[in-house]
C-alpha cells in the first residue's frame, strides 16, 4: 500500500519501510507504542524480582570465608517459591547480570538441591 499511488492512508506512509540488521531500530518496537511500554514494564518487573531474590539470599544464606553470602538451591527454592514460581528464571537473569554465581546451566528441584548459590 505504501507504493500504491491511489492510497491516501497516512498511517501507512508514516511507518518506516523496513529495518535491517545493524539498524538501531532493528528488532525493537516503534517508539511510544504500547508494545514498547509493555516491554519496559516487564523489564522493570523482572528487575524488582531479581532484587527480591538477592535480598532473600542475603537473609537466608550464610556468610562464607570469602565474605560472600551463600545458600543452597533447595533452601532458596523452598523460601522463594512462596513468593514466585519463577525462581529458576530469576536466578538465571541474576547470573546474567553478575549478581549471583552457581554451577551448571540449569537448576532442577530435587536433583540440584545441594548446589551452592553465591551472592556476588
């Protein structure tokens, strides 16, 4: 419709034609859109959950010889699951941001209960 000379729909003419990999807008919702706002809200919500997870580790864990607070995954799971059922996903996000350290790619309830999670 953008190339149709008989179309006078302003909504179509104002949209960018197409973005390519490397463009600053590639893979991002249009500025000011509801999609952009939902993404910002989700990012903020996850950030708050990561903060809550870190504070629970600080409260329930024990300080090690290196000065870092550590807790087992089993203990953390039992404590945190009453707050959110997304404990593993939040742990992965916290590790991505360098806030916690633990061995393995994924943690499973029961199987990985003895894995040590260290708050950095």
